[in-house]
C-alpha cells in the first residue's frame, strides 16, 4: 500500500536504483541501502491521527430555583445585634429593667440590644417567643433567640452568640449574675430548660427590607 505524498518519491528512487545500482561503488550502495530501509520503516510505522469532536454540547450546571440569595442587611443586622449585646456584659439584673441605667431583665435586655441594631423586638419573653420563625437547634445563627422554661411555659430568653461544633453560646441577663455569656450545651441547668429557638431577624421588615447595607 502506497503512502500519499511519498509514493512518487518512492517510484523515482526505485527506478534510479535499478538503472544505476551496479555501476555505483560499494560504499554508495551501502549508504543508499541503509537510506532505503530507513525510508520504508518510517512509511510503514506512520499512522494517521484522528481528532474526535463530540457532537454533544456540554450542559452548564443548573442552579436550583429553591436557593434564594438573602440580603446583605440580613447578616449585617445579626452582627449589629451581637455588637450591641456584648457591650452590656456585666450589667446588673433588674426585674422589669429595660435600660443600662436601671439594669436588665432577660426580655428587656433582648429588646434593648435589638433596638440598638434598629430592630423592633418588644414584650416579655413569652411574647417574644411568638415572633419570627422557629429554627432547629443545630441551625441557629448569631442573633437568633433561644427560649427556656419548664414544661411548655417560657420564662427566659437569650440571644445566640456562637454556634460552632459542640459550642452554643448565649448572651442573656440572668437573675443571679446579670448580663453574661453561657455555653448552654455544657450547662446542665440551661440545657435542661431549653425549649426552642426563633429567628426574629429574617422576618423583621423594619430592618431587613430597609436600605441599610
């Protein structure tokens, strides 16, 4: 089988050698013989290359329509609440207290901290327990509210400060120590009294739907 592009050269070389081979010197005969062998080997070993192109177009990954981008104000509000709450650590407890001057009870501390962040969360702890949306304990974020009590009766509220691994830190105003931070996952007292938690920031239109960034 002839190789395209090299067949004509092969014919010319073949005819020339037949006509002049006998009159050539042995050295030249040997040289041409080696060259011919090399030429034949290269022709027989060359293989055509093919480029395969798929007719199928690569499809782009689809983004689920159920995933919604939450506004930047949502995360900003959480941070503002935490900043407002932390600066009152050590403040004394006062039943019915709603200001730093008087001291705070649990719900008063929550209301004041959220108000400083521009959020409206008023009322006693059992009123605050009806606001927003309920969340699972594992999905809690800074700024969420956690509620404590006996049975189904709410009698205490705190603000989630940190939820990482086995740590669930809450900042709250307690009757024994005033405003303090507790890891309720490692507190037998608070762990036994934990009832549920709620997100009041995502549903608080007074802030999240505003122009704050």
